[in-house]
């Protein structure tokens, strides 16, 4: 700037004029309006002065240069800030023309900035999928130009086809006003939310679908079932509800592994989908349970679909790792009509029908009928559950016992009994066959089991003279033997008493142990560490018996009664009992034969090497409270 001092006044005037023009140009570019005003004002005052002070001009231009550099720095800072954002930012005028963009915008559109400046913003017209509340950009401009309809932001997510890829774009349009609150344009922020939208879609899918079969889950199915129930009542229509319970799934899952179990579930889901209409609703509602909602059907249609499902599932070829498995399912159904009961009762009807189908044999079906006494009885099981809760709270159960006799009394000096349970109902005592299905269905087994254990312990503590002469067998369900909390409660309960733990023998069913072998083994080990004995009940009834036997450290094997009842006439039953007795002796285990009815059976069992016998031919159940009288306890 020092060269201006040597200029003539005319040359200085031309230089100042050039600066003025430059400043005006910058003003048009919205960069330095205030600076141009200051220069014009300064020139006006200079024009009236006769004296040209070169030092003033030098100082003026130094100040001008600093201001200009500051403005350029601020502008570059703003541009750098916008370019640093990952979101695409677009500035439009009041007519929707693009006047400025950042680098993220050019990358999103895959084009140069020059091709966007001055163009109409039309990204919304490229939307290939948009929500119902999506507002077109032209409509936004129209609203923003109408003062009474303005709002601060317009935000939506829609899908666009961009660069041969479908992207999910979140768009936020914000109005820009001048100091007079005149609308002069918009700031549009675009975010590529494709990954986040895919995650949201996946979470929405997982919230409503089963991950293995891709069918609806219980939550979504219950929603559709509720709608169908209202539809039947409001419009006098008839729909069908099927409950499908797979047969042998646990066997396959345990023997072939969870991968095979999952593949079987997918195959079964495919059969179900193909056997019903596209408009019907299919769901996986539990581990091996499915449900189907059939719209607008009659009784014949429901029965036809159930028969078709049974046929298709029976013919389903399923093999895994060289093993071939036979598939089947038990199906229960009920109709949804204008006179149907509430949904809870409706589902109990389908559940009761499915239960009857399973009891009648594998791969069968049953339609619920109000005229079927057995179905109506099963439907009443929730009321049984309430009675059982009340019995647990008020000691409404009674303990019975049944004697177990040793065939070689010289080697076995201790007396053995098994604790049995009865439910008091007025003057009657109900056997477990009446209330146990409700106990199992409503998962009350651990509560009932602990009631039996705690009351037996309390009774046994009263007779120290029996502590070393008696072995008391107590049944535990599969839910109990795999329940860590239950086992902990049993151990804590025993610590309150002084009798030896080896006077107690816990019986667990073989099928319950197979259900979760690893957990059962852990819980059995905890019981044995204290000194409790273990008996494997109903031995031979389940699958893979002999291979699983070596996994459980049991002291007793109770041979399933189905083999004992016909042992006098069935060669196969005779051979099975003999094999079990021989194997037990090899493994240093004692055997107990159930359902013994007569002396001839006792003689055969004795010849086969069975150690103990139990059944109505030996002794009938008696109240535990009277045990003192029968065994002369002093």
C-alpha cells in the first residue's frame, strides 16, 4: 500500500474507484456490504476535501485489507465447517433454486457443485418410497410463503434411487428469514440413514417375527387373533384357530443337536405355510409349538386343513448327519364365532383339543366341542390351578406313602417307602391323575414339589429312631431337578434338621433328565454332595436310555411299570427287564420294579435279579400320618 503515496491525485482516485467497484461486487456476492458502505462514506467526505492526504489513504487501505482478510477468513471458516459435516447441506432461495451446497452434498449426488447451483431442488421427486406423512418440497415452499401456516422444521424419511442404489434419506427443511422476517430461502439437511433404517427394520421384524422360522411370534399372532375375535363378533363371521404341537421334537433336538432342531423348525414352518392360504396367519408361539389363524372358514375346512397338515408333516423327509427321523404333530382347533368366549378361554379350548390329540397318539388332530366332556374338563384346568395355589397356601394337600419291599431282606435291612400326594376336596382325596396335568401346564411343579419335600422333612425329623432304618423316596419333576433355585431351597431346608441325608432318595424321571442333561447332572451332583440318594424313575420309557444312564450317578433304577405288567406273557418285556437288571448290577445300581400285582410276577422278577418291588400287589398307599401305627414306631 505504500506505492499510493507516490501517486498523483487522479491516479489515487482511479485506485480508490477500483476498490469501490470491487467492494460493490463483493456486496452483490453478499460478502462485505458493511465494508462497501464504509468506503463509499469515506470517499464522499474525501471528494469535498481539496487536500489528498496520502498517509490517510495508506491507513485506509491497510484497514480495508484487514477487514477484507477477516471476512475472507470467516467465509472460508463457514465453508470449511459445512464441508466438515457428514450431512449434506443445501441452501435454496425462496423459489427453491439451489444457491449453495457443501462437499457432502456433491458426494451424495455424485456431481460437481456447478451442476447443482441454480438448479431446482427436486430430491423429493426422486422418492421411490415415502411415508404417508411425507410432504413434497414444493408444498413446503408454498406453506413457508404463507405466514400463518409456517412451522420451524419439516422432517421425514423416504427412500430414493441414487447412483443405482436405494438409499434411506432423512430430510429436514428449515426456513430462513431476513431481519424483517421475510422468507428468503431454506436450509435443507440430508442424512443418509440407510444403515440405521435397515437396523430399525430388522428390529421391527425381530419384534414381530420368530428368528428361526421367520413366522410371526406369539406377540404379533395375539394381535391378529384379537382382531379376528373382534371381527367375528362385530360382523358375525367364523374363523378357525389351530394349535400345533410337534411330536418327537425334543428327541431330535437332544440327539441330533440344536442345529438339526432349528432346521426341522424351518422345514415344519414351510409345510405349514404351504398348507394354508396366503391370507391366513402362521406363527411359532413356543419352542416346538405353532399356531395358525384361518380366516372365514367352516368346520369342514378346518378339519380338512388339519388332516392335510398331519399328512404333509408325516411325509416330511427329515434327516440330519445320516440319521432319519419321523416327523409328526398333534393339532388342536377351535372355531372363533360371534358367540365365542373371551380370548383366554378360546386359547384354552385349542390347547385342550391339542392335548387330547397328543394323548390319542402321535400325528393326530382334534376339534374342540362343547359336547366333549374330556375337552370341557381340560378347559377347566385354569380353575384347578387356582385350587392348587389355595392348597399350597392352606396345606390343602395330604401326604401318603407306599411301601417298597426288598426281595432279598437279608441284604437289605432298611425299610423303603415312596411319598405320594393327594389333594383334599371336601371329604374326598383326589389322586395326582386329576390335578397333576394342571400343575404341569401352569408350571406349578416346583412349588408342589417343595411343599412335599418340606412337609416330608418336617415329619421325618420327629422320628429319630427311623433315621438309620428308613429310606424315603420323593419324586421331583423335570422342572424342579433343573431349577437351581429349587435345589438351593431343598438344601437350605435340610440344614434345619438333623436326620442324615442318605435317608432320602430323590426320584427323577428319565425323560426329565434327558430334557436338559447337563443341568440335571449339575443339580444331581449338588444333591449327592450332601449325601442324598438318587433314583431314575420310569426307566426304559424314554429314548436313548442306556446311553444317558452312564451320565447320571443314580443309586436306584425304577423299571417302568409298562414292562412289568406284561412280563409274564411278553417275551420282549421279559428280555428288557432282564437287560436292565443285568446292566444295573454291572454299574452297582439297585433296581426297583413298579406296578407289581401278584406273587407270580414277584417270583419272575426275583429270578431276573431285581432288588425291590412296588405296586398294589405289595402294598396300597396309606396316609403318612398313620405310618407310626403300621410300623410300630415307639
